[in-house]
C-alpha cells in the first residue's frame, strides 16, 4: 500500500523492477549451468573419441544442454518483455527518474 503522498504507480514500478532483477539473476544462473553443461559435453565427447564408450553420456548431456538453451531463451524473452514495460512506464512519466 502506498504511503501518504506516494504515487501508487511507483509501487507497481518497484515491483516490476524486483521481478526484472529476479529474472536477470535466474537467467545468469541458467547461463552458468549451460556453460558448465557445454564444458561437460566437450569433455565427454573427447573421452568418447578416446574409446571410453561414453556415447550415452554425451547424448544425455547434449539433451540437457538443449533444454537449458531453450529455458535460457525463454528467460531472455521474459526479461526483454519486462524491460519494454519498464521503458513504457518511464515514457509515461512514472519512471524512477521522474519526480511526482
């Protein structure tokens, strides 16, 4: 609830900024996992070439990698959508830099 003299739209903007911050952190975590998965895939592929017989593991890691990339793309789209909303609010005069 907004305090006396505070605009309620600023509460909504703060909430939206919190969501964007959370999604950005989650996106960074997914990116780290995707990079780790890529490294494991590369290492496992190297071992498979050496005759280690890890082809099943390589396929599992590739599947995981593709799923992480898909999730990363989804999160990226959500962040971009939220950033667009923030820009719209700023253009409407409700942005953080606007004094009410």
